[in-house]
C-alpha cells in the first residue's frame, strides 16, 4: 500500500493518515486508532491491519502494510458478504 490507499475502507482512512496519526498522537493502545477518523469502527475488516501498523510503530519499525490494495478490497468485500473473519489476517 502507499499512503493514499485506504486501510479503513468503511471510513476512507488512508495508510498515510494512520501513519501520521501514530507519529503525532503516540497512542498508548491500538484501540486509540479509532480516534483517527473512526478507523476500525465499522465492519471490522481493517482491525488486524491497524494492529499490524500499530505494532510496527510501537516496535520502532517502518509503518508499512505490504498488501495489494486491490486484493485487500476484494477480501473486505468477501468478509462483508460472509460476515466471517475468513481471510481477515494481516499476515496473509
Ligand atoms: S474497513 Fe475499517 S471498519 Fe470496515
């Protein structure tokens, strides 16, 4: 993903917005990312990915999701259709 790709597709919160939120706000817990334009508070698909970004930041690593935006969006569509977390992993 690049900074203009949306991580939270429900609320159109981009990779860059989340990355900058982490740098600016220094959140103590991953759930604070919801204060970044409600990221993660919709369908829930993006939560594992938000957690991965948070962990990268907390570990002092570059914050970067290495997922293809098109397959990410397709996975989220399937997730919403099925209502299950199948395929909803930041490790996939
Ligand atoms: S994609 Fe983030 S809550 Fe639905």
